[in-house]
C-alpha cells in the first residue's frame, strides 16, 4: 500500500466514524496472505474497522463487505475508492442516474450472481464497480463478486475474460466496458429460476437463505439442477447449508426431495468419502423407506469403514 492509498484510508476513517465490519475468508490458498496483509494495514490506518475472520479450508480466499457483496481482489490503486465508498455508504451521482427505478428492482425475486472482473490499473473499472455495487445495495437478490483477473487468473480464464471491466451474470450474459444497469436488471428479471447456477445458490445458503431456496423450488415445482451440485460441493459449510435446504424441501414436497435423493444416488460412487457420508445421512434422515436396500448394500459392501458406519447410522435413522 503506497502513501497515497494510506492517506485515502485515513481520510475515509475520519468520515466513517462508527464501526465497519469486513469478513475475511482465509484458506489454504497462498493468496490469503495478500488479503490478510491488506486487512491488517486497513485496521492500523482505520481502527474502527472490525475484522471477522473465517477459515474455509481448500476454497478460494476473499473479502465480504455485505451479505451480497464479496471481493476476490485486494482493493488497491483505482479500485480502492469504490471499495471504501461502498463501506461508507457514499453514492456516486453518475451511478445513481443509471439506476433502475425501484418498481423495476422490486421485480427481482430470485438471486442473481454477478461477477465483475477488474484490473487495478484499468481506468474505467472503478465506475463499473461503483455502479454494480450500487445495484447490489438497492437489491439484496443481486449478489456481486468483484474479481481481480490478474490475482485470480484461473477464474478469468475459465470465464474467457479477455479485457477489463467484464461483467457476467449467471455465467451466461456479459457486458464488456460500460454497463447499462437498466438493461442488466431486465436480463435478471427475465431469467428462468430453474437455470440458476451454483454460485447464486451457494450465496443463498451461505447468507442464511436455505429456507427461501427450498420455497423457490417448491414454487417452481422442480428441483434446480445446480442444487445437486451444491449438495456434493467440496466445501463442508456449503454442503451443510444445502442439507438444511433439503430438510425444508423434504418437509414441504417429499416428491421433489425424492428426486434429489435419486440424483444424489447417481453421484454416490464418484463422490469422496466425506461427501458419501453426507449423502447417506440425507438418505437416512429423509424418511424415505425405499432407501433401505441401497443403504444396506453400502453398509455391507466394499467401502471404507467410515462410509459403512454412515450407512449403518442412516439405516437406524430410517427405523426411528
């Protein structure tokens, strides 16, 4: 952090006054070190900043500055001001002018995962970030992740991002350069909920909206395909949130829950031992008696001891 950035933060700290909470997601990824270093220096310059640190094992590190706003980036250079302005609650006049009317945003009823790829030295990225963050501030269903494509090149490469800024909605719709917020809102409103991606559903369960996700599937009369991917996600907290959602779904629509169980069983053999254990747990807790034969086959089959024990526990649960 250079002297100009430090002074920007000092001035910001004097304006903010009260406490500001930032979530720091640390993992085994080496890029956690850069994010931790930024947060430490931010706290030194702005003592009002409260850091909430969480360990997420093998997933990607990042920052969370609101329930629906995350960063996979170290806010620096031109990107520092949009980050601080959002935390302060400051709203940019140009972004406000392009904001959709409240009655339009009220039509957004399902989550939308919006990823903004930036570069610290991109001259037009800050305005794009500011605009998209304002959209997220106005609508809780719009879940924004700001990604530094240079720091996370594997994400930029997988998304085929070739320039900054690039804004992508649900891995399907993209804008390069300036973004029209009204056009983006229109795209978000017109989507089919059943086509929501893993990222959107993951952010729902991670922010305590597991029951709302279950209600969305009940209302749609179908299991969202990405929900199955959530239940076998490599990260335990994500699987846990999805399992809570499954319990709500099983209470409301056992026929849909049965479809989930069938899909999970189709993924069982390819899953690792921990995920296998979670699948067996759901089969047992579901109360679906037709799962007995499958659980018995695992309990007596050629599987690691931990998996066979999980199958035994699931059988006991079915008998209760």
